[in-house]
């Protein structure tokens, strides 16, 4: 008995002979169609890639065009003026820029050491079976939308700070000359410090997960050599892991900084939106993104809108350079490890 | 000598305890935030939340129009953003793996990935809302799509790069055109990872508020007209939480709970997809 498959082949061959004359044309047509599809697909993907570039240039271009009236009106003085008066239409970016930098600075001062500590715990100390769950939990913290941090900050965190940390800071530092002005004024609950602390919680997972990844990439033989010399765990981290991963860790920190600078919703809830620069971190302030979020839909008049767009442009330029530096450093460490 | 050893050991113990404390501190926030959210959110959760419109101050109501608005905005954003992201990622991994365009696009894409979302909102305001003369659901979806694209580009490129070249060579050797090789072979091999990318993008945009504030704006009522302002959960939460009304604040908490649960479910699904892929 003949196997079924074999007969099919024969049948196909016979059929092929019968339609060969017709097929010559249709085959070249089919090939042409395939070639056309191939070229079209290639160009389609290329166009999509170029589109990513167009989006970025579109962002920059539209912000520049939108902010032209404000640039023409205020010039460079916009950066150095603290005035923000919608009624007389006098605008200056000093207070929001100051607020953005101070809140991000507070966030980084707290999140960087803690983030590095957690990364060290996860790579050196934590038992193997616990690493994944803890790592996942920390990354879930990064996935929580910023508006959740905002509502939590406003209803839970700010009242808590108002009753505990802030009175404590005021009484402890009240007598010390320089620090007393830093922690002066009544405990409002909301304010620059609260915004900075919320930002710290938000950027902590970014710094942790990137530091953990670069720590993990240190060749084990380097660490084993150090342990073999009798180094303690801390000494291995301090003298082997950190020097080896320095560029990557700084890249991770810059990435976190980029997030902190541009973060909008969480800050908008708790900063108090006051356009003034005060020495005390307990006082309400504002940041670039909070100003835009709070005022943009209510802005009347071209100059007001345009000033807010100019603020957006300033924010974008700052974060662009911070993020570009971060990516450059992270690509350097990847090249070294890879 | 013994002193030195003891000092080193003490220092080591101290740092290790600190690192343990830091981890507990970091995880503590997660517990605290989720705890409060569950507590406040569940106390306001009822059927009315899913069946009634957002109320005027002082009366009861639900979040139906905001939930629907969020679903529609997110769905459209994914429909607009995913094809562009996948195609761009395909170019970077399949056609121009080593060319200059790819490295430039990769760099720019990484910057877009973490660019402040409020700036994206301003951009869409300038190119869509201002010329059209009114806020609209379309503008909101496009703003969210701009956030989707970089996420999808990144994961698509990464996942396609992981597909072994032998698969591509085998496809080429039986005469498969390159475009069909990509669609039938490479996409299929990288499917789990690419789906993960889309899920992560959905998780990312479902809580985004800043880009919607001045694109989709808000709407107190049911609206299926994408040419008009559309309500969305994050914006409603923003408005209700900052209001002085207790009813509104309670609804804001419930909305926050819904969003967080959705986002966490999406990220956990995405994570599960990638782990099964790694094990197989």
C-alpha cells in the first residue's frame, strides 16, 4: 500500500505540469507583489521610526512658538523675576524654578541613600528566595500613578506631618541660627517639604531598581576576590561594587532626578501653590509643573497662557539635559558590562 | 589588630542593619499607601459608583461617565500609539539595527519615555486644542498616544532583538520575503514580550492626569462625542479631591482605588507574561 502523503506529492506534480503555462505569469506577478509589499513595509517601519523624532521636534517647536509672546515681552528677565501677577500681566519664573529645584533636591537627598541601601540589601544581603518578591514590590511602588500619591499626600501624609514631623523640626531647630530660618513658620502640613518627601517616595523605586540592576552586573569574580581577601560585605560594596558601577549609579540617580523635576500631580496636591520664594521649607511654594497644572485652564489672555507655555519649555529643556546625561551614562555602563 | 577587626565588623553590621531598615522603610510606604487606599476606597464602593454619573456637589452619584471616558480615551490611545510604536521598534530591530537613524531614535525615544507628561499636554494643546478652538476627547487620546509610543517602541525593539537570528536565516532560506519573515516569524516569537509592552503602556496611561487636564478637560455628564470634552477618572479624582465637599472626596478615593487596582493588575499580568516566557 502506498502512503497517503506520497500520492499527494505526485498529484501536485501532475497539476503543476498542467498549469505551468499559466503559472509563469502569475508567479512573476506574485513575486512582484511580494517585492512591493516588502518595500512598502520597510518604508512604513522607517516612517514610524522617523515619527518618534518628529514628535520630539514637534514638542520643542510647538512650545517655542507658543511661548514667543512671553519671550518677546519679558526676555531673559523672565528667568530672574519673582513676580507672578495675572492682573497686571507681569510674569516671572523664579519662584516656580526655585520650587522645582528645592523639592527635587529634598527628594534626592532622601531617596538616593535609601535607594542605594535597598539595592545593596537586595544584591548582597537578601536571601535568594526573597529577592524577587521584594524587587517586585518596590517596582509596584513605581507603577502607582502619581495622582494616587497626590490624594494620599493631601489627606493622609500632610496632616500627619503637620502634627508630628513639622512641630518637631520647628522646636529642634528653632534655636539654631541658620537652620531656624529653614524651618521657620507655622506647620501648614502642605508645603515645599511635604512635596519633597512625596517626591522622595516616588523616585525611590527608580533609583533602587536601576542601582540593583547595575550592582547585579558586577562580575562575581571581582566580588569573590575581595571576599577572599577578607573584606566585609560593606567593604566589598564600598570599594569594589560602587567604584565599578559609579557611572551607572549616577545615571540612575539622574533618571530619578528627571522624574522628580517633571512630576506634576503628586506635587500639585501638596505644595500649596504660592508664588513666592521663602527660606523656610515648611512654607507653601510652587513648582513649574504645579503652576501649569493649576493655572493653565483658567489662564485668560495670550500673555498669561504664553508665560505658562514658556514655563513648560524651561521645564522641558532642564529635564531634557538631565535625562540625556542619564541615558549617556547608562549606555556607557552597559557598553562596559556588555 | 583585634580592635581593627572589631571596628570593621561593627561598621559592617551597622551598614547591614541600615540597609535592612531602608528596605523595610521602602516597603512600608507601599503597605501604607495601599492600606489607606483600600480602607478609604472600599468604604465608598457601591454599585452606584458604576451605574451613576458624577454628581453635583452635595448629592450622591457615581463615576460611570468618568470610568467610560477613561476606558475610551485609553483604548483609542492604544489603538493610535501601538501600531506606530511596533513599526518603529521593528525598524530599529530588523532593518536598521546598526544604522545611525536607529541610535538617534533610541536616544530620543528614551528621553520621551521619561519626559514630563505635562509638557506632552502642552504640546497637544498647541497642535490640536488651540487650532480646533475647543477641548476634545480626541486631543486627550492623542496626548496619551504620545506617551504610549515610547513604551511600545522600547519593548518591541528589545523583544525583537532577543529573537535568535537562526530563525530569521531559516525563514530567508526557504525564500520568505523579509516583511513576511518579520510578521510571521519574528513577531510570533516575540509576541509575549510585545504584549507585555502594550500592557505596561496601558498601565502607564491609565493613571495619567497631567496630559488630560487641558486636552480632554472634564465633563460632568455622559458624553460619547469625542469632539467635545470627555470626563476621565484621573481628572475627576483631581477635581473631587481638591474640593471641599465630603461626598466628592469619598468618590475621589473610590476612583483612586479603581485606578490603582487596574494598574497593579496590569503590571502583575505583564510581569507574569514575561516570566513564563523566560522559563519556557
